[in-house]
C-alpha cells in the first residue's frame, strides 16, 4: 500500500489533493495506514487505499456527531492564544458509538430524491484525480441504503460491468460515485 506523506501530498498540483493536505485528511489517512496497537495492526489487515479513505471518512463523520461545546471552546482557545500548555488541558474526545439505521426512513419513498439512473442506463465511475481509467457498465438494479460515509440514506446501484474483472461480472456503486456515460449506447 502506498503511504500518503504530507510532502508528497502537498507537492501535487491537484486542488483535491491540496484540500486533503490543508484539512489534515492526508495526515489522518497516513496515520491510519501506519497506526498499530494491541487491537489493530494495519499490516495484518491488508488495508486497501479505499478502506483507508473510508475509515478516515467514518472518523470525521464520528467527530462531527460527537462535537461538544467544551471541546470546541477548548480548541478555539488554543487557536486564539497559541497556548501549547492548554492542549494538555483540553477535554477528552468522547466519541458516540456508530449505529446504522435498521429501518427505512419514515418518509420513504415519498420524500426521497428521485434516482438519477434507471435500468439500462450506461454509467461509469467518476474518475479519481489520480486515475484516468474507470469502470463502465449498465445499471441493472438499484436499492435505497444507508451510506455511512455520507451519514444519510441514498441510492445504490447494481452495475453490470462492460469489462468484467476476473469472475466479477457486476459491482455496486453509490449514486454520487457514478455519472452518465454518454459515449456508450444502451443495449
């Protein structure tokens, strides 16, 4: 697995990579890649870059859910006063346990967004800044699911791959990871 180092990240011209650096997301992902204690060893877990990104997104989402006034006020005090001794006196971060909803939202299906794609639509995964190649395929199904990385319910699609990879003929993708592939004709 390629580690994301701050110097590598911040030397790139991509505004996406720069944002990862500016907001310490790259440093968090590097920390997750190299983190090890009695309960977790990433070398034994064989983390993929996608898993590291998802872990970082979950931790950021968890922090957002767990914000408390004393925590924010303590950090603001450190920022304003530059008092490094105050860092040791900051309140501990008390993260709330993550829970996935076990039932559909009460407003389903009446107040949900209309799906962007229907059966037979040609789609492709939105390319990442570091990758020009992307998978393409045809939508053959969809379902409404809770997306932990978004902290909300959204559409997820079953996509029949144009170029299968090994024995994988189809894959799933969140709606925000796909775009119409106008270059492909529908079957």
